C-alpha cells in the first residue's frame, strides 16, 4: 500500500522502535512518515503515536501537548477506540506529572468508554490509573478495590496474549504439516509415475521379445 491510508501501519512500525527504547530509529521513521498539517485525519494518529514516544522518553510535557491535540481531532471524528486510548494516555501522563485530579478525571473517562466497548487492555489501564491515584490520596479502600480489578484484568490480558501465541504457533504447525503432506503426496505421485513408466517399458520389452520368439518359431 502506498497511500495515506497506511498511516496506521506506519505509526505502529515506528512505535516498535519506541518500545525497544531505540528512540533514534523511532524518530527517524516518525519524521519520514509525518503527514502534512492539512491532513488532520492522519495528523491526529501521528500526534498520539509520537506523544507515546515522548512519554516513554519521560518528556511528559511534550507528550501531554500531543495527546491533547490528538484527542481534539479524535472527538471530532467520534473515533471511540482512539479516544479511549488517548484519554488513558493523558491520565497516565498526568500521573507522571503528579497531577492527581486530572489523572483521575481522564482515567475515569477512559475507563467508562473502555467498559462500554469491553476493551480489556484499556480497562486494565484505567484500573491501574485509578488505583494509583486513590493510593496517593490515601483512600485505601478504593485503592485496594481498583488494584484488585487491575490485577484480575492484567492476568486476563496475559492469558489472552498467551492463547494468541498458541493459536499462531498451532497455525504455523498446521501450515508446516500441510506443506509436508504436499511434499509426501508429490513424492507419491512421482513414484507412481515412475512405476507406470517402468511397467510400460517392461510390457513393451516383453512384447518385443515375444514377437522375436514367435518369429523364430
């Protein structure tokens, strides 16, 4: 694909380097794939993705600036998946900036939206934000409640990821088995073809010898 629609892949490609802490490579591709300012539909994706890179580099002020800019455009298009992703990114950034009230506000908003869509990974992140904020506010009961919810969801997400890996592994195994069966089938066909050729040659030789013997008699 060589058009603007592959912006989602381009950003995820750059994000891989961010998560590997290879920020020089990440920014190389962010700069390479940066959409024009006029393309607000694509710029919103770029803003949030680069914001997450800034966050990983602990440049929280710049990350927050990008998240808020991206969120505005996501809301204009009512892109619910990206809205809840960005809300929780903002919540985590405010946590890092020790702004508990804003972290709680965006954490709740992101969690509510994630609960509606049943997105486990985002629900998990919402619980983590809430448990951390309430712990800082010394509201022990709420902190413990949301921490337990966070641990439960964390385990479920890990289980889902493990299942996905097994499914992918089993798929690869099935493909390998199918390819092996094809190889065996091809070998059988070649063997059958060879045996038919030997049989035809053998019958031909018998006929020739038979004609020679008959002629001599």
